[in-house]
């Protein structure tokens, strides 16, 4: 039997150690041990929080990558269970975050139990945090295949979560706490078994744990061993097989075509809703949205990265040339520190081109608040310096309103020209793009 352990390192000659986001496949395992309590490190360092404390992962690339990883592992585990293998999950509390989906400004939850093919939703709803040790536990079903595990480690088991459901007459729940809530339960799924177990005290070198698990599982494999079909069995065809194969092939072609159309449509939608980043984003994502907006207005616009020069937005049109710096603030106005960066960028551009461009400071102030509820966009000092330097001040909300208008009126060239002129010529004050 091949025993593979995921995010729970066991130094033993019969154990293959890997991680949930590692490169090793799970498909070689007969027994797979998974420790979901350690998965939160995949996202914890990149989380932000809403005012109500909800954890958010704003980067769609990060959250989509984690979703895809869990989905791939889910398929591997489903295959294992279909093939009559055993999954052991060391039960831990539910953790997760709300992550953006594909840059479309929509969010969906991701949980540390999303690697499970079917039971994730049930566990997320019913698994509650709660602490206890072996002396708080009792064995309910003495014929369960994992009873040897309970007996071997009863004095050192430590549960940190329990199922908030009644355990009466429920044969899958073989270990309960003093409140009769399940902390250990075994579920038959497809041809395999999923065992949810409270973990023992962790030891990197744990021959006892490996021996006990192998002992618990050996009878299951003896009773459920399936002979794989030999190669020559394909030479034997039953009436109707070819027709089914043809129908399956035709259905797959239709599925592929619909899937391709769906992916194209989703991509087009993603490109459209990227403009919503103007209302809540910061950093490179916000810069990208501003670039796309300026191009919609009719500017040629790009970032500038040249040697040691980095300028957020360099833009030009028949009406003139400009340079802009972009900043988002979580719960504050745009401060003068970013203005210093714009002033330097304008001087550096003059050194390159020989004449001064229009300077524009673009800000997404109080980005976590609804635009209608936001306070002043730029600090008083920024307004003072803007007048002194003849720089324009532009909010991303104002850009969003102009973009929204143009999406509804794409052929209004006079409005595009008006936007370009205002951005290039408004000096020392706030820029208003709408009529």
C-alpha cells in the first residue's frame, strides 16, 4: 500500500510527503492523509479585511490560482475514491477568504475543505471550532474500521473542531465529544472511504501512526480489491458499444464548442468589467484600468519603464502630451507624497523630450467606501501644490463616469475630445470630465 501525506510531514520509509500546492500527483496513493489546518498559509499573507472583518483576497490572479489548485486536487481525489482508495482528513476548523473571480469585480468564498469532491459545503456549514483532548472523547461504534486508531491514540488525540449535528443512530460518527457531537466520522464515497479523524500529537517521526493507519486500512483493500481490465479485453465488443462511443464523441464535440463560446464570452465580460477597478482598486491593477480608460478617450497611453525611470501613465494625442501618477488610498485622501513623485516624473520627462508635459495626479480616495459617501479626494496641501505647479487633479470616479458615458455613446467623438482637452489643460484644480 502506498501512503501519501499532504501538509503533514511524516519521516518514514513508507510515506511520500507532499503539499496541497506541490507538483506531486495524488493518483499514486492507496491511502492519502491530508491536513487542511495548514492550508491558510496559501492566502493569509495577502489578505485584506473589510470594515466588518470579512477577509478578502482582492487579486483575482491569486484567488483564481487557489481555486484552480483545489479543483485539480478535487478531481484527483474523486478518481482515487472511484478506484476504491482511502482518504484520511485530520479535522481542523474551517478557514477561508472571499476572493475575486477572474478580474470581474465579483467575489466568492474559498475554504480549506474545497479539495473534497462533495462534502465541502456540508463541512463548511456544520463544522464548528471547539477544543478537547482524548479524555473528552468516547467511542460510539466499536466495529468501525478506524477503531484501532482511536484505541492506539485515545490518550493523545486533540480535537479542534466538531460537527454541529446530532450523532444519534448515525453509524458514520464513531468518535464523539462529551456533548455527543462528532469529532471523528467515516464516510463511504463511491468505491472508497473518507475518514475524518482528530489528529494525535504531531511527531515528524511517527512509526506508530503509520503502522496503525496501515492496519486500519488493510482489511478494506482485501475486501474491495478490483482486478484492472487486461489490455486484450478491448478485443471483445458488446452490441451497442460502438454506438455509445459515437454518441459520447458527438456530445463531447458539442460540449467543447459550448465551452469555447462560454470562455470567449467570459473573457469579453472580464475585459468590460475591468473598468470597475477604477472604483475600488490600487497599484498596477488601478493603473491598468486608467490606461484602458485613457485609450478609450483617444489617447495613446502606456506605462514608462526605461532604465531607472518608472512613470505610471504617459499619454498623448493631437491635443498635447501629459504624464500622470496614480494612487489608491484605503480610507484616506490622496496626500502630497504622491505629488512629489509626479513632480519628479514631469522633470524627468522634460529631460527626455525637451518640453514640459501636462502633469496630472490621479487618485482613488477612500476606495473601500461607496463613491457617493467619500470625503474630499485630495488633501489641502495637494491643492496648494497643484496651484503652484499648475498640475491637474483627477479622481478615478470621474474617469469611471466618463467611461460609463462612452460605453453607452461610443461614437461621441466630441465628448472624447472634450475629455482629452480637459485632462491636458486643466491646471491647478480638479478636473471634471462630465458636461
